[in-house]
């Protein structure tokens, strides 16, 4: 039950002296306290963090419990969420008014010379996001659009394998990373920067790597940059949506109920951060019989997603074959309008 009235005011007033460890402004003034609830004698403080995977969240939790204990509240639970882009912009305005240096961790990067930045995303793994990114990129490139790919999957990058790349990236005289060019497409992935076979990092390091690859890469002039996001709804996709000026999200599913159910979570995630969801691409939707040419649908489609279906991509045994269907071409053209 959410607290109201004088009791709520008393708790909020008690939390006023607590400052965000990085920004140095009261967490109350920054509107980080989303709500205060009470359940079975436990006071629950719901806090919205400015950045995903904030390493200082434990400090905030400790300060909240300590100050409320002094006020007589022994049973306190602190829960963390994250801010939407709009809420983050409001915080930045508060920081500017206080004439405090903007923390790099919540800075939103510039668009650079990139016309469209499109995230390809699904909260579920195994739906073929990287394959869809490859098909979209090759199609966009074939239509004459200057195209780039940023592989945002730090622990399981796939783009270099799909493009059969073994080349390492390097820095120019201005210490900007030069992406690797393959068939006219500019590509950047963490495995172009390290020889480590398996990257095992916690959330803050993953978030930092994604931001650095985007911001420190010399993309030049691009019509479209495709972001290959890892699955899940945790640090990596949140970092992308909050730090990189994404124009829209393409949701990838396969024709199975579980994929579509998780696909709905994908949409909720994007919309909660005010990122426009462009539409749905159904991967491994069907296969074409090599003998008779008949189209055979795969899976079931009982669980529908309320999104425009932009394209159905067939199951391909050979990922190197031409996969630019007319639907994919139309989707790219509509995105670039």
C-alpha cells in the first residue's frame, strides 16, 4: 500500500539529506524516490537510478536504511528501478541549474553524422537478432544507403562470425576507432578490440564498453546504423536506450508462443524508456521446399503481438545467400523516409 499524507511527508523529509553519490544533489530533489509503500510492517522505498547497473546503488541503499532507522523505522526495504529518458532529461536540467558538471555516466551522446540509429532487439535469446541485423544491413547497403553495424552484445558477439571477419580495429591520429569495412558496411564489435576469447564482465563494465564503442568510433557519414542488442531487459539494452540517440526499435521474434510472449516484454521495455517501436520482424518464419517450391509455415502463432509485421524471413540453411526479400527492402525504405 502506497503511503500518503503526513506519514509519507515525514519519510520524504527524512530522505532529503541523502545525496546521489555521483551527482551530489539530494535524491529527493532529483526525484529519484518513485514511491513509498508499506507491506506487512515493512517500509518499501522504490528508487529510480539514473543509470543501469549503478555501482553506487549499495551506498544509496545503506544511507536510506541508516537514516530511516534513526527515525524509528527498523524494517526497511529498498528496491531499484531505472529512469526513463524523459526523467533523465529532467535531472540534467536540475544539474545545469545547480551549475554542476554533468556526470559522464548519464550523458546522452550526440547523433554524430548518422541519419538513423535503429536498435534490433528481443528480450528473448535465440531468435536470430544478429542474423536479422546482417540481412537488414546488406539490404540497406544494396539499396545505396551508407550502412554501419554496432554489435552491442559484449559477452556473446556474433556479427564478426556472420561476416567472417578476423580483422582488428585500430585508432586514428585523433584516437578514434576506425570500424572495419566489409562489403561496404562499417562494423564495430568488442572482439575487434581484444584477443580475449570469452569476456566475463559485470554490468557496469558492459555498459561502459557499449558507450565507448559508439562514442569513440569514427563512423563518418552514415545513413543508418544498426545496433545488434543482446537479449534480456538488464544493463546492456538499458544503456543503449538511455545513452545512444536511438530513433526506433525493430522487434525480432520467431513464430512460437514463447517468443511472442517475451516479445511483448521487449515492447514494454522499449516503451517504458520512450523509444519508438517501429514494428516486428518474424525470423525463421517458414521454409521453402527445395523440390516443389511450396512454402511451409513454421511454429504456431496463437500469441499475437500488436505491432505492424514488417517482414517474414524464411529459415535459411546458408546464411551467406541473398536474403533481401521485397518485404525487407520495403521496411528499410520506410525506416529511411
